[in-house]
C-alpha cells in the first residue's frame, strides 16, 4: 500500500499558524496603593465579604439573588451559547463524512435524437449507496486560529458572568443597606413626630394660660407638619427600596425580611487585597477584556490564512448498479479520491483589507483593555479614599448628635423655666433632628464605601475552581 498520501496529509495538518501569538501587554502598574501604608497590604478579597456584615438575612437575600436573578440567568445562557459556538468552529478541524443512498428509475424517449427500436426496454434503473468525505487540511492555521478565537470568547463570556455576579452581590448589599437606612430615617422621623405633637400641646397650653404668645404655638405647629411630611417621604422611600431589592432577587414587588438594624450591622475591614498587579487576575471585567484581546489577536491569523492556498481532500466509496441484486457485488464498487488547492489570485484587495480590519480590531481591543485597567485602579483608589473618609465622617456625625442632644436638653430647661423663648428650643430640635438624619446617612455611606471597595478589588464572589477551561477543552487539544 502506498503510504505517501497519508504521510503528506499528516505533514500538511501539522503546518504552521500564521498571525501573531498572544502575549500579555506590558502595562505600567503602580507598586502599591496610594491611600495605604505598606503594612496594610493584607489579603481580604478572597473572603465572601458579605458575610463580614454578620447579618444572616443579608446572606439569605444574596443567596436568593444568585439563584433567581434574571440577568444572571441570561449570563449563564450566554456561556452555553459561547460553548456551542466554540464546538461548532472546533469541529472544522476534523474530516466531514456523509453517507448517501439513492434509487431511481428512468425511461428514454422512443422519438428522441437517438430513437430506440420497438420491443427494446426503454426503462432503466439505478441504485447507489456509499460514503463521501471532505477534509480541509489546516496547513496555515485558519481553523486553529478561529477555534482559538472562539475559545477566548468562551472564557470572556465566563468572566462576564462573574462580573454580573460581582455587580449583583454588590447591588443587593447596597440596596439592603439603603433599606435599613430608610427604616432608620423613618423610625427617627416618627419618634420626632411624637415629640412634636407633645410640644404643640405644651405650646398651646402655655399660650392659653397667657404665659407665651401665639407665635410659639404656631411655630410648633409648623414644625409638626414639616416632620409629618418627612415621615410620608421616608415611607415612600422604604417601599421603593423594597421594590428595587425584590427586583434584584428576581421576584415581584413585596415585603423584604429585615435582619440587624443599621447601627448594629458589623462594619467589615477596609484594607485591600495584595498588590495592584493582582488586580489583573482578580477582577472579572479585566479578565474579560483580556480574553477579548486574545480573541481579536487570533482573528488576525484567520484573516491572514485567507491570503494563502486552501488545501482539501475529498473522496467517496460505494456501490453503483442498474440492478438491485447486483448492487453490492465487487464489480459494482466505485471510489474516488482527489486533492484540491485553491489559491486566491485577484479579489480587488478584499483579503488584504480583511487583515487590516482584524488588525485594527485588535488594536481597539488592546486600548479597551488598557482603559479597563486604568479604570480599575482609579475605582480602587476612589473606594479607598471613600472608605476612610466615610468612617471619619461617621465618627464626627456621632459626636455631633451627642452635642445636639445636650443643646436641646439645656434649651428645654431654659424654656420651661421661662428664661428663653420657644424659638431657641425650636432651633435645637431642628438641629438634633437634622444631626440624627445626617448620622444615618453617614452610616449608609460607610457601608456603601466598603461594598464599593470590595467590588473594586474583584472580591465579590466565592472563589471557584477554574474548571470551565478544562470543560471547554477538547481531548488532546493544547490550550492556546
């Protein structure tokens, strides 16, 4: 048996890959975080950070969102689509084999160009069965590069799902904190409203007793109605925040279970994880951007391969006969094999332009990756500043509330003793009320700053084994 055609096919299939191989770009990375001392560079981002709030209800809500959120379900289905696209493209590496069978009968004309004498059977039968094969020898790596591109797209889609998880967990935690903030604002407003009712009655009694003017009474009434309006406003905010959180959970609007109050939720640590270079491996959006760069880099090879000849083998084997009984006799066997080469000669520069398009797309993906890295570092530094300053602000607001309570206590003593006018009490009441509201907002800002910091560090999902690459890999195939 002549083995030269087989050896030639093996040599051709082991050909070269045209186009550039991917190499991670060299990026100027900072040596450390600007807002931290060196001894603060500790690893925290691997922790499921939402558990650090120590609120079981928040953990349950996040688990529900990870199971039911519709955006996350869409992201999962996109992975399945990308996996199917990779399998579709990768299948072009292998021969395509088709089976065929046919049976037919025909009758020739007795009055045609070649008349058939009467008495001669003008009908003819034909039967055939066999297989045909087609195999494009990927000598210049067009199929391999296309498969490499689709595999990178699959990895990018997986990182996109991780980014959705990261954003979803952060949004659920943020909405929960804002809900507890709205609850606390509503509680403060209702408690203040009750005290306003008592002051209106006191001012009215003093006025009717001739001890004060009507002005004090009317000022107390006005402050009562202002506080009542705020109660209605915070009731609306509670309802809207519950609806937002229900949407993130993948449910219809409804009541949301509460856990700890805003002032009893644990404040998690604020130190970031590791060195800035680790951010490239930790943040899913950066990994997605890099996989898209890998895909665009591989598509240059696909375009360049079209400049070179395409080589294909075709063949068939089967049986053909005019009699069904003789269909599988040795004399009915028929086979063919051929090699085809197609070299583009003139297409008005289309293939060259295709290469230029792919090279431009690769540069766009590179710039997008570099921009994503810069944006990531900016977000981390912003979150570090926000986390530190929000903690300081919360402490200052707490001290302010303590001072305003003392001011109100003294003003009330002076008013009840007839030493001061009600306007002094009214100012103290307003100042304390505003201070309590501002302290609540400061609490919210501190928690949100922590959430944004962990999100910016890419620590917003439990670490999972990188099994998806192995699953997507075909047996015996090298990872690009």
